[in-house]
């Protein structure tokens, strides 16, 4: 069990390290990002400003990033337990581990971006989002068509390289993210078609709704604040991150249901 856990950790760590090197080497400094409080609706109340450190200008947008770590760690523990009892295969465990290590790493990256509001951390935050969604596509294709190292390498390379769109278009990241979301939904749909089960219905719907909330609420962040002052405290951006955390949870539940459906089908076939 430990080797596949470590292999997944090293996969995510090495990929993140490569992206960090490219970002902090200055190769993507021309990419457009939104930095500064003017791009966020959240404003700490006067009372909170008196007790909070000066660097914590957006408390909810900062603290919500612990949600990624908590959800990722929870599912790492759940999958480790299932794998330890030999209820799922090593490859199944690997797919879960990679996804949830991504969640654990993404939380701190997003938090540093919010706290520092520095351009390069904003680039890093955007870039690591893309392989996150691509892994859902890879995961879905694994369940529907079996594991393929070539498919994983090609999909990952395309995902990482797609961020170069930001060097040519102001909305390059949005274009790349939109394509990744479509691919993620496609992968999930293909896996569901192969191993359809009623237990996957609710998680799929909840994941889709959470993803929609993640995109829409983030786009409406400043607009919502003009509608009511409450959205300067509980902002659209914060709520979008809550949706993103929930999305990770429900993606795990969806693939767990399909994984057990796959195992049942393979068991019946071998008899």
C-alpha cells in the first residue's frame, strides 16, 4: 500500500515542482492575472481589522483554502483504508491518491496567492488548476477504457502546455479552463456509461452543480457586492471556493461508486 501512496505523492510533487520552476523562472510573467483587492469583493469588517493581522485582508477567502486540505486528507485516509483492506486495486488507489494530493497542494498555493497578491503566485494558482480538471478526464478514461500510460502522459502534457495560451490571449486561462471542464465532464460521462449505477447519480449532479457554482459565483463576485453589502463579507469568490471544495468531495464520491461497480462487474465476469 505504501509504495503506491508514495508514488502518487511523488507524481503530484514533481509535476508541481516543474510548474513552479517555470513560473518563478519568469517564463510566464506576461500572462494576465488579477491581483490586488480591487478584483475581490470581500472586505474585512472594522472590528475584524482591529484583531486580525494586517496581512489577513480577506479572512474568509484565506481560510476557505483549508477546506481543500481537509477534504483531500479525508479522502486520502478513506482510500488508504479501502486499499489496505484490498477492497480496491492499486491502480484505483493511485487515481484517488493523485487527485487528493492535488487538493492538498492546491489549498496552500491558493492561500499564498490571496495573502500575498503577487503576480507569480497568481500564475501558479491558475496553472495548477488545469491538471486538476484533466485528471478527472484521465480518471474517467481509465474506468471506461482501462489504464494507459501513453494516454496519461499525453493528456498531462497537453494540459500543462495549454497554459501557454495566456502568453497570447488575455483570456487564455479562461479558454484553457473551459476546455478542461468540458473534458472532465466528458471523462465522467464515459466512465458512467461503462459502469452506470444509481449510487453515482447524486454525486454526479452535486459535482456538476458545485462546478457551476464555482465558475458563476467567481464571475459574479464584484457584481453581487453591488447588489447587497452582505456580499462584501460573504463574497461570491468565497462561495465559489466553497463550491470548488464540495466539487472535489463529490467527484471522489462519484468515482468511488463507479469503482465499486467496476469491481463487482469484474468479479462476476471472473466467476
